[in-house]
C-alpha cells in the first residue's frame, strides 16, 4: 500500500504516540537528563508546534520522534509508537527503512545537510529511488514541480546546481522539497523558515499547509517564532528545560496563555533603538558589482556605514545581502567598484589585507554549525583568535575567554564541549563571542539571531547595543526580521535582485516606504493571528503537486 493510500484511508487516526520520553546527554563524567518525561500524540493531518527557548529540548524531541538520538545523547526510557511499532525497540536497518520514506526530517541548517559534491537533483532523487518511490524520470519530474511550487528560480534547471551555488533560503526550500519526495506519514520541520526572508516564508508556509491538508500528513513544527507557529500549527506545546510547560490548541493559547513563562514568550519584543546620526564614515561601498559566472549578483551597489552606528541590510533570499557581506570581508572578488574602510581603500582580497585590518572587520555567519569546526572544543575555538590577533596565552587567554563566555551568558562548563554538543542558540552565541574576542571596529552580522528564541535574541541584541555604545563599534546587520531592524538599526538599506532599491533612516524606510518592493516586504511580516496567512493569501491559489 502506498503512503497516499494509507493516509487517505485513515485521515484522523493517531500516527505517533510518545509516552514518558526521557533523554539524557553525556556531561562531564555522567549522564544528565535533558528531556524529562514528555508525552506527545499526533494525528494524521495534524500539525503540532513545539516552541520554547534555546536548549528547551525542541529539536531533541523532534529527532526522538524518528527513534533517533543525536551523538552524545541517548533515549533513557519511554515509548515512541509509530504504526504499531515502538521505535525505541527497532534496529538500525528497520529505522533506516522508515527514515525518509515514512518519517522525513527538514533540518534547521540546510547547508550542513546537503553533500557539497553532488548536484541538488541527484540528492533529491536519491531518497525516492532508495525507497522505491518511482523511477528516476518520475522523481525528477516531481522535483521540478516541487521546485516551482516552492518558488525556486528556474525550476527546470535549478536541480543542476550544487549547494554552494544557491542562497541559504533557496537551499532550505530545496530541502523541504526533498523531504516531501516520498509523501511521508510524518514530516518533522526543525526551524524550516529560519533562513528565509518574510516574502519567501509566506510561500513556504503555504506549501507546508497544503501538503498536510492534501495528503493528511502529520507534522511536528519546531520554531522559536511564535507568529509563524500561529500560522501553521493546530496545537502548540511549550517546552522549557526539557519539560512541557503548557499545551493547548493554537487559538486557545494565543487568546489565553496560562503559564507565566508562556506569557513571556508571547510578549512582543519591546526593544527599540533611537536613531543616531553622524557624518563620520567607517565603511563606504561605492558602485560595487559582483558576478558568479554569467549571473550578476550585485550591480552598482553603494552603501555607507557611519562609525558607531548600525546599518540594517534587508531583502529577500538571493537579493545579494550575503554576497555584499562577503565582498566587504574580502571573501568575494569584485567586478567593479571600490570599498573604503576608515578612510582608506580596502584591498579586495583578505589575503592582501594587513593583520590589523583582518582584526578590525569581523563576521558572524548565518549558520553557526557550519561556521564552527566540529572537531575543536569551545575553549580552542575562542582561544585561537586571541592568540593570533592579540598574542594572548596562558592565564591572560583563559581570563579573556571567561569574560567572553560571561558576555554571552554561558559558563566555563562549555569550554570542553564540541559544537555538536550545543544547541543552535548556544552555537550562535559562541560565534558572536569569537567575533567580539579581538575588539573589532566593524562586525558584519549575517542573521545572527535567526536561530534564537525571542528571549535569548533580545538579550543578544541588548548585548550588541551595549557593546556598540561602549566601544563605538559599527554593525552591518543582515536580517529578514523587521522587529530586529526596529530594535537595533539606525539606517536601513533594502536590496532586491542585486540592487539597492531604497535606503535611509530607519524611521523613514519602515514608517513611510517609497518603493513598492519595500511595501510588500513590510506587509509580509507574520502577525500573532492564526488567520493572518490565509488573509495574506486571499486571491492567491497555491496548488501542491501530487
């Protein structure tokens, strides 16, 4: 019986039942409990939202729903019943026959999940062929249909690209399409829209809703973005420290959350930075153009970052934001144009820059688990720039590492851990500490809070503002989160298809936008209303390919 037949015959039956789930992680010399007796049930066609702060256990529970525990963790007790089988009692061979075919997973970091040596279409069809879900020709045809529905560029040829040849948002959508290839019974979405701009996010959320509705597929949707959860989930489970704090239908929880912790998650971020103005320029980008082969990524881009201020760079996935960041940091060659830093021409390649320039411009990358060496312990990761740039060793280095950990609200227990033993939020905070280590003048922040829950993100933003005030650092802040722009920016630059379409003070761009694209961008920010997405899509018809 095919997945589609099985789903259509039992549209309201329970597909997953978890009881008494306890998961432990290996600590210093003992196992520590990180999921503490969680119960969970899921019906076909239902979407369960898991929310909570970083480290609450959301992703750990999502992986456990597949019968999987990440390295350094183990399922200590409990049952995970899928299709009448307890997955905790299944062997590796049986689990692998289920993974991808009947339970699929969309990871938070698409870049870390794709093989960089293979084309996207080859990685898409691999799952379909290995699980005998059709011929290669049928799988390729289905892939093109999915690429089109997910609004990927040139869907007929998109799959011929390698992972590094597409933007982070495009890669995330390609991963969503790959998970849907075998029409599984359950799809676990682990922050699938984290890397997406708000306009693209709408289409992805609409596609997810459509596949769940059409095929009665069950889904667990993990996110820290409460407005997104409100659009996609039927029920919401709030987690903290591995425990269920509260759960109810989405509408009930939005209307009347019971627990104080839930209410704190629901509170809209109130942080707002008053604009500051200065004519003292730190970074000037003048008529910069960049190409990837025959594709124009940036065309005559000009921006200015004044000293001690924050310029927010916003725009949809593929608009050229990260390419501009790479050009400024010396990682991307220029076709034309110039970049000046501190009043002097900036060599185009980082290889030609003096050590003091390398120290002065630091970058925090969008995806922390690909930015950190998985084989290096946290103490080594933070210590390396201190040795290279500042010459710190011994007690002085250890003292500075301790200061950095305090700044990002972690402690010395993390020094001997590997990146894979940290949550996504914890890894991003380590990336921030590494950038701050050498006292730079400019930090390029590429979606630095996109992987963090609201509470932690708010603290990180407060930290960045505090450091900016004390050290007069400048930030070029790349983001698709408009509330973050309001919280941290002085000026805003809006990019679209490799060009700057609007720029100016935050108050002018956000409150009185002049460009039609900027208007669309601002209107696409999800609201804490479960009907917002449907209202936004009124008049549009998104059909998910069978």
